[in-house]
């Protein structure tokens, strides 16, 4: 029996117990026997699984907060088995984007990081149907300053304009501008600071790429015929 099914079964019992429990009543617990809040001893889970379940349910074991958390988690587990299909998965609404979007060749390291993430999300182009053009720009701002005026932390902000066109006839399918930022520390050695800056730049481009993919997926259902 899978962990998800075990938790679902336990949560079902938990909801029944919550519905029949008197206000202010807390079910007794035994030391060293992990189980979900509000659930009888026959619903105990192995220690590792019980810990994960308790984390998902929240720290509180009584009151409306725990009850809402139980119901929310039960709902999520139920949705997982209700046949919902990921947009980019087999049969998903945006499956046509997988392996068909060719991003413009990168010219800078930032461009390379962006394109790498696009290919990671949509797959390498096997038969390009769409061309993805983009331009990006970044700026750095000091946000952590000591009393002596030394900058200890920076924000790296980025904006990226993108356009998705159909390769066959150049028709614009989607496009827009996405923005985001990352931060990095300037403390430590010069090498450490440079490494932190490069890592922040890579993370920023990946965030922007994820936003572009999300926008393409959201708009794929309305692409021009």
C-alpha cells in the first residue's frame, strides 16, 4: 500500500473523528506511538511516514486550524487521483509545445542560462514549429549597507521581452514581458562574491524562463489557427 493511500485512509478516519468529537475534547495519546492528530490508535503510521503526515497537517493537533489542514490535505490527495492531466504531460492542453519551441541562439551567459532552462522545461527541439525570440536586461542594486558604507548584499533584477511565432508563416502566437529578481551576498572573498553573483544571475534567468513557459502554456489553448 502506497504512503499516499495510507495517509488518505487515515485522513478519512480523521475527518470522521473530527465530526463526532465534542468541542474542546482531545483524544488521548500514548507516548512514543506516532499517529495523526484526532485519529485513533489503530491508524498509526510508521515513524517516518507519520512525521511527514504531521508536517503536512501542521504543528497544531487541536482546534479549527488542524481541522482545516486535514481537510485541505485530504482534498489535495483526492485531486491527485481524480485524473487531472499536467498541461505539458501526455494528452495535456500544451503538449504541442514539447520539443517544438526553438529559442534564439544565445549570445551571452545569461542568454545561455535562459535557453538551457527553456530546453529543460520543453525539451530539445526535434521538429521546430515555433521560434522564441527574446531580449533580456539586468540591473544590480545594493540593499545591505554597513555603517561604514560597505555594501554586503545586492539585488539582481531582470526583465525579459519575449515573442513566440509560428515558424511556418511568422504569425505571432504569444509574447510579453516577464520580470523577477534574485539576491546574493557580497561578504567574504572576492572569488566568493563573484561566484555568488554568477549563481544569482543563473537563478534569475531560470526564474524568467519558468515564467515564459508558464505564459506559453496558459495561452496555448488560444493560439491562432
